[in-house]
C-alpha cells in the first residue's frame, strides 16, 4: 500500500514568488491536512481538507491556501513568498471515520522549501 | 490558547536503558494523543497513540500513559537501541477536528 506522496521533495524560490506543493493521500483516505515544520516553531497546523472542502484552518496568513480535488489529492499554495516561509511542509492523510482510524494521521516525507 | 509542552528537549541514554518523554496539554477537551518518531529526512511516523478512555497502552518496548486529571501523558521506551535515536513528538487532538497541536520535540540519542 503506497504511503502519502508529496511533490516536489525540494525546491528553491526567491522572495515574492509563489509556490504550489502537491500531496497524494493513501488510497481510501479522504482527509488531507497540511503542517509547516520549522526549527523555531515546530510543527504547526495549516489546514485540513475533506470532500474538497476546507474543514479547519490554522493561524496562518491568507498567503497560504489550499484545495482538494475529487480524487482526494490536495495542493497547497503560498503566494508572495517571504524568507520566513522556508520550512518543511508536511502533508498527512486520514480515513476520517469514527472507527479506530479516527484522527490517525499518516504523514508524507514533506516538501522542503527554501526561500532566498 | 491550545498548547502542548514537551520535556526534555534532548535526552541521551545508554543502549539498553529506558527513556521517558513527558508532555502536558492545555485543552481539557483533547481526547486523542499520538506520538510520532521523525528520522532525518523523513516525515513523522506514528509509533503509538492513546485515547482519553484509556490510561495506558503498550506495544512491545514502547508504552504510553495518560493522566487526564493532570493533563499529562508520557512515552516510555524500554531496552533502548541505537535505532531508537530520532526526534520524538507528542501531540494532542480533539477527536473529529483533525487538528494536532504538537509538542516541540525531544531529540533522543541512544549511545552504544
């Protein structure tokens, strides 16, 4: 069973540019969440998507956005990049049901973004 | 606001010894507490979790305990091995929200 796949794994951008990151969840998982990981702030919740709708959002500026497609794949976008956006962006998927799988997140390897 | 404190930030133990990592959460409505292990260049991997209706859970060398009254939960690793060396994160979540509040991580070094 394939895990959570994130692309690209590494990318370098300059300030002011925008970036789009992609996430393919585990087959059958309908919920996708995004987290930002930095040495200073640790792992911080960005947003969660289920059935193509954003269900929950963290405390990030509007430059951070996302979407989910009908096949559960998700993308996140960061516009007008700032140096502080340099981070590992992690995607996680979940079955989002009421059974034992409820709340269990499986993470991908992440996309490491460097902003110069 | 919601917060999870994790201690210690670094922990070095001799191979074969036990390691304990402690977390405290602020939101009393939290009812799901996973622990993740993150190795260099990889995403966090779930190693054990516990729900608020259980006080303790064990899986081979790993155990987690939960004290709801004190809002504390801890990870216990026995008979540590070099491959246990990694960064460990605790998290707290309210069931159904799919929003995890993570601790700041513990870098565990197991010395051979």
